[in-house]
C-alpha cells in the first residue's frame, strides 16, 4: 500500500507539473529572394541562361542549314529528275520534322 500511494503521488505530480516551454514560431522563406541573391542561386541562373543561349544558337544554326538546303533543292528542281527530286524533298521534310520535334521538346522542358 505504501508503494501504491507513492506511485499515485508521483504520477499525479508528473501529470500536473509538466509544462511545455516550447513556442510555435512560423517563419516564411522568400524563395525568389534566396534564388536571386544567394551565390548558389546566381550560379544556377547563370548556368541555365548559358545553356539556354547555347541551345538557341544550335537551333538557329540548324534552321539556317535547313533553309539553305531548301533553297539549294529549289534551285536544283529543274535540273533533277522528278523521282530524285521527290526523294531529296522527302529527306529534307524529314529533317525539318525532326528539328521541329526537337524544338518542341526543348520548349516543353523549359516550361516545366
């Protein structure tokens, strides 16, 4: 009985004497500010900007090549045989479609 009384006293003292000294603090982080002003954020932005410009240049070069190839093909239209011209035109159109697909994929990656 003696131990039971001690157990009850200790239990009640623990139940009523527990105070939570913690405070709930809510903090907000401005991610735009962090990305624009931190060293890692600036490096990431520079890297992405450089990558974007490189890809734009590559796509522009490919488009120039396709336009040149188209003008060459049109210049050879009267010289080439109809079947041979058709084959070259089909190859050029395949290249054009592949280039456009690459551009669409690239733009979709940028949007995500």
